[in-house]
C-alpha cells in the first residue's frame, strides 16, 4: 500500500538528525520507494509547545499495513523534536490524475444568459429556465409596469 507521512518539526532545533532517524525507521519497517519532500518553514495556525513556526516534511513510501504501527511508535518517542505527524493511505497516481470535466460550453452560455448558474464543488450545475423576461424585470421599470398590467388583465 502507498502511504504518506507528514511531519511537523520544531523550527528552532536541527531537523537533520530527526529526519535520518525517521528515514531509518521507515526503511526498517520494510518500506520501499521512499521519497522525501521538504516543504520548508511555515507559520503554525496556533502555537504548539510554545512554537509558532514549524518545518514541514512529507515522506511518501510503499509498505505493508503493519509497518505504519511500527513507524508511529518511533514517532511517538520523538516528542521533543516532532510537533505533529500524520500517516495516511495515499491514493495511487492513476486515480489522482483524473480530471473532472464540467458542463459543455453551449449549456454554460445559455445559462449565463438566463442568469441561472450555480457552482457546486468542482462542477458547475446549470439550470436553464424558460421564464419570460417580463416577469424577471426589476421594480420601477416600464417592463415591470407592463407585466403588472398583463397580470391584472388575466385575472
């Protein structure tokens, strides 16, 4: 299984010995395809152990499910240097590379004309209505006065 481990270390301390220890523990847990990405120092959203800044590191690796418990035990022992960590199952590259397509261009153009475009997540929901322009006019215009007179005549 593919896993992703994100570690936030204290920015004041040297992170190299901690990273080598984490890397060694991942390799000892029979992991393969280890990739390390250093995201650098960033401000924390709230203070953790009186620290306001932390260094973010991401480890991507492939390992059996039992390896995660062994890695998390070693990470728990490093409380002085590691502020937070999280191990998750990483999606495969083929699933992450899929692109979600939105509605077709003619539908969007028609919907923009009627003013009925709603955005939901990554897809745009298009609802096209066939209401006459007279009923959608604003108050005080000639069109709205004509629409009111037409409604009175119908009654």
